[in-house]
């Protein structure tokens, strides 16, 4: 089976800016992504859990997208424009996929 090299972007942001982020991904040409709830974690300010939050303002989500490396730079520019002044973690990694035509 042939594998195809792609880039995976993982974005962890606060739920209130999710729409801005998905708009930025759509506008920058990302063809698909998956949004997952983040139930808890630990960061610079210590541990946190989704349970017990009074509002969605503190809730976090993870967005995962896979794309061709040739499209990476404009997509990262669009992502940065959203997280520049917000809480957010963005990571990029190399992946291999079996169906290249989906990305």
C-alpha cells in the first residue's frame, strides 16, 4: 500500500473563538477538519477540567486538520491571525495517509 506525506495541524483553543477559527480554515482552503471537545488538561496555570465550568467561556476544543505541505504556510498565517491574542496552542506534525485525494 502506498502512503502519502501530509501535514497535520492540531489547534487547541477556547470554545468562544471556534467560529472565527473555522471561518479562517475555510477561507484559507482547508477542505476538512475535525473538532473535538477538550475535557481537561494542564498548562502554565495548572490543571483544569471542563466539569464544573460555569459557562462555555472557559471550555476548550481541539481542531485537527490534515493538508498538503504546499498549502501549509497560508493556513498557518490564517490560524495565527486568530490565536495571536487568544489562548491557543498550535502544533504541526508530519503524517502519512493512505488516501491522498482527500487532502
